[in-house]
C-alpha cells in the first residue's frame, strides 16, 4: 500500500512526500525545498554530516536517534548539544514529519 510506504513532510509552508527509509536531505533537495540559508546552499558538506548547515528542528514526528557523526557536529559552535536540532543529512525518514528551519548560516538561531 502506498500510504504505508510514504511519509508527508511539512516544511517551510509546503508538503513534501518521501519514501520511508529515504534520506531527509536528499528528499527535500530533490523536491526544491529551501533547506539551506543563504550561501550555505553552495557551501555545505553535501550530506557528510560535517558542516552542520542542514540543521533543522523536528516540530512533530519521530526520527531515529542521532548517530555519532551528528552528535559530534552538533556538540560544537555555532551549534549546542542542547539545541534540539538535527542534521537533515543524517535523518532517515521513518514517518510523517513537521520541520522548522531556524535563522543563521547554520540554521542555529532563533533570534534573527
């Protein structure tokens, strides 16, 4: 059944469809979602989990626990381990998600 194998992703005022098990960063970029802020769209690590520019906040829904590379990158500035951010490049789509992109080059700031 198609409904069982796909997930809806609410992001930046749009709804995107993903196959469960797919990589969130790839899904969003393939469908033209504004995942990066400013020049981060050109200056990023292309999904390796090392730059932190694809940081998003999961407002609703679940994702697998953060892997070591994600925890490592989110543990130093400008990110903080307690920020509740995740890296889209390290997330496997498990089900429906509602996401938020914060301000700042790395998507780390609420105050801009």
